[in-house]
C-alpha cells in the first residue's frame, strides 16, 4: 500500500487550508477534482461528497530521446469556465443530452531545461470528471515520441472490479468472458473498467473519450502498492506508443461516478466530451433492424468462401431480401460476397477485393432488387487487419456502394496485429478507423465495426458511426470449443462494455438447441445459453441502432414470438434502468423516439428471479395495452429454453407488473396507448 508523506497528504486537505491547491467542483458540488504539485511532480485527486475517491495520482509522460515530463514541474497559471447547454442526438438511447460542467485549465511548466509546458484541462460533471493534456506549439517539444503515459488512478478503496484482460490470446478483439475481483488483483485490463466501492455506495467507471490521433488506453494493475492503476497505451511494433507534433491534445481520461449501479446507464459523459456533429444533414442516417447471411457460417450450414455451401449467392440473397421485405426489416447483411475468402483469409489479408463479387453473386442486380422491395443491402468489408489494402480501395469501393444506393457497411478486422506487427489498438489503427468514418460520411454510408477499437463517443461528431462489436457476441454460442456465453454474460455486458456505446450483439436466435441443424445440443455443445424469451429481451437491454434478427429465416416461420422483433424500436427518446445488479439481472425501460410506446426488457443469470415493476414512468390519465412475452411454464435455459408465454393486459401508470424470469431467462414487453393499439389493429 502506498504511504503518503505529510506534504503529499496536504492534497487531501480542503482548499481553504492548502492554498496552493487548485480545485474544480461539479455543478451540484458533489464531485471535486484537485490539482497540486509535490516535490516537482504533478498530482490530481478526486473527491465525492467530501470523501476521497481517488487519492493523489501522478500525471506526466516519458519520451524517446528526451527526459520524462514528470519532474521539476510547477503550476504557472489557471483559468475557469462554466458550460451549460442541451443538445439533440440524431439517434441514441436518449434524444436530448444536457452538457453541464465546470472547467479548470491548469498551465504547467518545467522549472528548468528543456522548459516544456503543457495544460491539464479538467471538467467536472454531476455524473463524473474528466481530464486531458494539451500541448501548445513550442520549440522544446515539436516532434515527439511518447513511450509511456504516466497517468495514475490511485483508488482510495480496494473496490470490486469487473474486467476483461488486455494481455491474453485474442487480446485485440475484446472477446473474453468477464472476471471480477478487488482492484488489488488487476493485471492488465481493458476499459471501460467498472468498479464498486466496498461500501456499495459508489460506482466508478474509468474510460476515455474523443480518441482521435493517439493510442488506445488500457489499464495496468498495481505495482508496488495495491490500489494504484496506470494508463497503459497500445504500442507500435518498436515500443513507441504515440508519435506527434505540437500543438497536440490527448484523449480525455474519464471517471464516471454514480451512487447506484442503475445510474450508470445511459452513460453520456463520453458524448459530452466529443465535438458536435460535423455532418450538417443527418437525414440519411437511419437506425434499422436487419437480417443477414451470417449465422449460417457460424453453424456450418454455409461458408464465406466459394464452393457448394457458399452463402452469398444471388438466389440465397434474394431469399433473405424477400424475408426482410415481408417482415418489415430494413436491411440484409451479406457476408462472403466479395473475392478473397478462399484459403486462409486471415493470413491472405491482401487478397480481399472490396468491389469484385464472386461469380455467383450479382451485386448490381441484387442492389436493384432490394431497392424495389424497400430493403437495403448491408455490405460486408472484412479486412483481416490488412488496412493498407483496404485504404487503397476505399475511395473506389465507397463510391461504388453509393452509386448503388448501399448506405451501410459492416467492417471486420479479424487479427491480433496489423501489418508491420503494430497493435490492433495502437495509434495507426486509431488513425485508420477515423479515416474510414470520415470517408464513409463523405459517401453517406453508415458503419458497424467488428473487432473495433472501443467506443469513445465519436458517434457524436460522426453519427454515421452507428454500432460496433467490441465484446463476446452471439457467435460464441455457435462455437462449442469456445464454451459459449454463460447466462450471466449479458448482465455483465450491460454495466461494462455497453457503457461506452452501442453494441452489435446480434440477438434473436430462436433455434436455441440447434435441432434444425442436427441433434439437440446440451450445455457442453455449441448452443445458445438463454431462453427464447431472453433473446427477445436483449433487443431492449443491449442497445444498438442497428439490430439484427440473427437466426436463419426459416427458423422464424410460424413463430409468434417474431412479432416482438418486428415491433421493437431501435431509436429511443428516453431510457431508464429500473433495476439491476452486475452479473445477476437487469431491467430496462425505453420510450420509442417520436412515439408514445414503451418497451421493457428484463434478463437474469442462471438464477430464477421475480420482480414487481411499477409503471410510474407512463403518462398520467392514459390507458395502455401491454404485450408480454415471458418465459413459459417450465422454461429453463439449460433443459427447456423454448417455451414463451404471450399475454396481453391493460395497464396504467398505477399498475405494477409482476415479472417472473426463468433460470437464464428474460421477459420482453411492448406498452402502447390504447388508441394507438386500436389504430394499429385497424390498419390494413
């Protein structure tokens, strides 16, 4: 445990006593950030309601070919400002977001050569705090190479943490199961890093915002003491973390703070730390539900590569288009359509063409056919990490897609390192992802990135950046050797990965036991580890503006539960977490954008649970009809996952819904005003 001397402990003393200390408080006064120096080093600390949340934590950098920017530092100036505005998202978990914060800018300089200077900008919000480094133009720090960012997060409490590692196999895909334990046990982990203090009265989430031209930040665990975490940047192959030239700003380091776990979502602090949209007209950006030629590859009924089981054929795609049109889905994803999938496509990353289809796939004719049906093709661009190959073709490919009216791309980066041995999460990849977003925006194309860098709020600046993967999705349930996703998986995702932004989880598998592609699966085999009702509830719980009905079309035939997927919204005015516990259960209510309809999703882990949910969020004086899709009699994710009980009842804001969840189960509910429900039943 770190031992602080008397002088450093002065950082813990209120500003009225330690007069050299600079501090900034959130508008409600509960969150306070303090900045001070001690023996030439710069530190910050964070308090919540007057109690230390982060104890003195060092700031600074190490460089290649230059002294560390760590010692001999002094505060030379400061300035303050207050900001309060409300802005509207074109799509999201909430439609309007208030950005209310107080800002402190602290100018820092070295006391001697090389006389470098920088500013620490701190913003204090009611839901957390954030800071970043800003380097002005200066002769003593023109071109630079950062070898380490020395930012610390010294936790005052040995909090309980939920994490996935950043130093294990498949480390660059974020596709691991979550672990939990005290902060003192952390090694090298990814963000968002969610923590609960031992009192259970405060939740803290460390992440970053506005990652533009920098390396992704992971978190390195304690060294000599048991609670101090360290920023850990993804490297180039030569060990350098960031190359740059002043003027230069780093991403924001964010510390979200909440009293209750239910207050963590929806998280907006990262959005408020990104610049406003640079896309003047966003009418072409449209959230939607889609189906696709995808699940068949994972259960081995189709292949990405050419051959007798090739999934991306003209005939098969027409079948999916017809299904989408008949059921009101807006898009059809087609994977394996383009040349490059034959052989070892991960190693042959430069073989992909992003304009040339296989001979049995007529891209132009299919785009025209889809348009005639009111459906859009979603283009798949797998790169296998061959980003130079992708960048060479990007202009011509995106121009082709735009000319065909194709306005959505699902990209893929199935690799652990990119060309040259650089990290999948390093500065080069950050620059690449931003280039793709910008190019796509120029061609009016929406993006859904798989194997991505984590979301840092860039969807505010570029709202065509719709969704991404960045965690274990549904496909792991198709791979027996991978062990599948256990029933608690999604209840952890909600309070961890989902705090940074939308996730393309791909719910909606109805053939849970895979009986239509072979004998029924057991717990040890490749199968989905939920009930069917939970698959429906995930459409509400796991937010994405692009939501897939992931199963094969034939598995939805004569399934009454499909109606919920057809009805559920993908764009929201309001989102409220009604109840939840990390790793155990989540209940979420969302109000559809520009509509009086509400949807509720409730999920649990392997335990059966019951809840009484008041509907006080509904409007006064209104009568509503609730369509309830619940776990049926005897439902159990392991032994009997398929029963779904569909019922209807009248409710008002005074009603209390009794929600019963089977082991590994869920419940999905649509609530609409009676007059709206009546009109929808009269519609042809």
